[in-house]
C-alpha cells in the first residue's frame, strides 16, 4: 500500500453543468444513509502506525492536500483512512469537519455532490446549486477533511466531472 501526496489548488472550473439527473430520479442519499454505510474504526490494527503518522503529518503540516491511499482490495486502505480520521492531531485541526464518504453509494458526480452536501449538513438555498454551496464551504476559512472511500466508483462512472475538484 502506498500514500501518494499532491498539493492542490482547490479552484474549480466555473462551468460545470449538473444535468444528469434521470427523469425518475432515485431517492436522495441522506446523511444517515452515509453514516450507516461508514465502517467502525477497526480495533485490531497492526503495523500501519507509520503510514497513519505520515498521512497525519502531511494533512496537518500543509494547507491544501490530496492524499491517495492506493492498493488492492482488502489490503487495509479503509482501515488506514479511519485511523487517520481518529488521530488527535486531525481532530484538533479539523474538529467535527471530518467526513467519511462511502463513495460506493455515490456512483456519479451528481450524487457525489449531493452526498457531500448531505454529509456536511449544508443547506442549499433556493436559487443556489449544490455544487456552489459545497464549494463555498470547502473554500471557507474552516479546514475540512473529506475521506472519499472507494472514490473509484464515481470517478470511473461515465458522468464524471470534467473539471477537477
Ligand atoms: N492494520 C491492520 N491490522 C489488522 N487487520 C487489518 C488491518 N488493516 C485492515 N485490516 C482488516 O482487513 C480487512 C480489510 O481491510 P480494509 O481496510 O477494509 O481494506 P480495503 O479498504 O483496502 O479493502 C478488514 O477486516 C480489516 O479489519
Ligand atoms: Mg475499503
């Protein structure tokens, strides 16, 4: 398993159109749905403390980072992510603004954005798009940690965002 770090600029292209809701759109994913799908932090966790520490240092030592945790299924990626989230330094920096997002429930960009809005408890006022609301939150002064578990699901879907988030 390896951790890939990249510092990113979180500017997002301005001209993303969200228009792929099907006619009979399925029930919207709620924050409770996401919580129910979030695994417990595994109590048995051996041999990965260096990896967790490395990720915590990256996340706490810089302002804007993406970290990819890559590896085969079952190797322990989700467990590492959950332990990163539990780390005291992470809690100190991000407080309650740490969100574990089980992306296997969010198969394309539209539902991913909707899920992120739900998980963050954001309200979308009339006349505003969910992406605008989400971006305003992510670009705000408060630091936010998003753990996008199984991100390959929305990323690989046909309805992928054309721009970078
Ligand atoms: N460091 C570890 N020590 C002991 N068991 C682990 C460790 N990491 C993962 N596991 C166990 O291995 C299984 C798969 O881990 P998981 O994190 O779901 O893998 P992945 O997300 O890569 O598919 C789970 O049952 C988990 O509890
Ligand atoms: Mg996993």
